[in-house]
């Protein structure tokens, strides 16, 4: 399989992750497009012993973080500082699903990335650490916080305080 | 003696990332710790919900804009290597087949058929170049024309394709069958499609005039002989479009 074919074969996975990460179909595909462009430019630098998929996810991560740094309309409070009252609400599955995208958006990016790479993309913890260039211990602590936080948000209680900065 | 079960173990258990032996230990521990068991189940349910929500994306057709063009691929590496090998082979053969032998061995038709191949290789090598697509840019067109005309031993002018939306980017000199070398002009339109015109001096007289067409590794090449030059126009915008452009080039040289 040629390099182009190998990369093209990963496009559906990249689109799924980008959709879950950004929460918007158009923004997700823009991110995928930028990722593919960068991957083809940097193809020579890809170390063959590295798995292609984590490498592509790491390119996407860097592009996404760069883009957010350039324009950050939303500033998140430190998730751990937020007051949370846990209330278990009986929810239908459909409602849970509808809320899932919104709930994901309420997670800090660094927690959302780890949660999605592990839970949705099923990367190993070591692959997640390489993809995000963070120590394995940080993967575990972010995963634990993300899961706890998502549970609280889905339970209908916790809504982080968002500060919208007008540009 | 079992090491105590940590929260990391529970996550790894939920994600199926434990070694089998440890997996068994954690299973046994969870059997007597229902609260943690419920937590692990809740984590697994989160992952399942993520799949239910987003897996549909996997089955969506990939938008055309996301598919990279074939030329941008790393097959370009192979092409580049092939081009170098080809040029070296040409040089070596040329060295051994100097003099009259060359005339005897090189039938016009064979030489003619190598024109589109060499043009396509040169096209594949230089078209993906971002920083150095050309040796001399169109901003120095007078110099470009004088230089290439001198090297090819005959007055040479790059055709104007602006009517078709293509601007001259510049040109370069390439090694060819003769000492004179071969000229390559490159053009680009607003959509960043690139064309190259490969101009070979002292082209053998082919039987009959008119265009010939070849498709080399996804590159459409129209080639013809006009006067002393052999021309090959290479591009990837489709056969019909390339024929239209080749006609435009031909007419300018035919005047």
C-alpha cells in the first residue's frame, strides 16, 4: 500500500475523532484537511516504526491546539475548582446521546482529548502519551478526571462556568 | 502476593489494557467491591455512548475535498528515484553509444516514444516542488528565454497560456539525449494546477504530424514535433483539458 493509500485509509477515523473533538462537522473536516496536508508534507519525517494512526492524531492535536491558541473565544475555568453537586437524574438513552456532544464540549480540551483517544479511538495509554507528548502518568490522571467529570455533567448537575471573550 | 488494586488498574481494566493475569486479579477484587464495579461499568458505558454517537461518521462518504491529489503522495519519492535512474541510464547509454552508432540504433519512432516518458518524469519530479519549482522565474523572462535559447541552440519562446488561465512560473534546463539539454517551462493556474512544457531540441522527424497522446502514471502527456523541436505538454487536469491546452501551445508555435 502506498503512503497516500495508507493515509487515505485513516480518513474515516480522523473524521470521527475530529467530529467528537470539535463538536462541529465543518470545523472537523477543516481540521482533517489540514492534518492530511501536513501529513503529506511531513511524510519524509514519519518514522516507519511508529504507528501511522497515532502519528496522524498527534499532527491533528498540534494543529488543533495551535488553532485554539490563535483564537480562544472561550476560557475554561480550572475544572477542579468548579462547584459540583452530584444529582443522579433518570435519563433516557436518547437524551443522554443528545447531551453527550454538549457534555464533551464542557470538558477541558486536555481531558476531552484523552477521553476520546482512549474511549473512542481505543489507543493504548502509551500511544496516547506519545500522541499528546505527555508522560504516561498524566494520561492516567487526565483520564480519571475526564471520566469523573463527564459522569457529573451527564448526571445533569455540573455546568462549568464559561467566560466568553468577545473578539 | 497480589499488589493492591489501584485506580489506574480499574481504568486499564475498563479499557481492556491489562495483562491477562492482572485482569483476573482485578476481576476477583471487583466481585467483592460492588461500588468500584459500578464505577467501571459507568466508564465502559461512557465509551459505548461515544461509539453510538460518533461511529456513524465512519460510514459517511469521505468528502472529495479531503482526498489528497495523487501527485502530493510520496510515490513522488519513487518517481524522483526513477527519474535519477533514468537520467543516469541515459547518460551511461549515451556514453557507450557515442557517434554514428547512436544514429543507427536510435530509430526516430523509438526516440519519439521516449519523449512523453521523459517529459512525464520531469513533470512528476518538479511539479510538487514548493520552493524550487523552476530554476529561473518568470520575473526574469528575458533572461530565461535568452539562456534556454542559447543552450538549446535555437530561438525558443515559452507560449502564453494566460488566455486559458495559466501563468508562466519560469523554466529550467534538464539533461537530455544531446549535449544541448532540454528545456522545461512550468505554468500554474489559480487553482494551483500545474502544467509543464518539455522542449527537446533536434527532435527526430516523426512520421506524420499532429498530436500524440500518452498517459504516464496518471499524467496526461500530449506531444508532437514541430520544426526542430519536440514538445510534450504534461498535466493532471484530464485528457480533454490537456488537449485544449496543447492545441493552444501548438498554435502559438505554428504562427
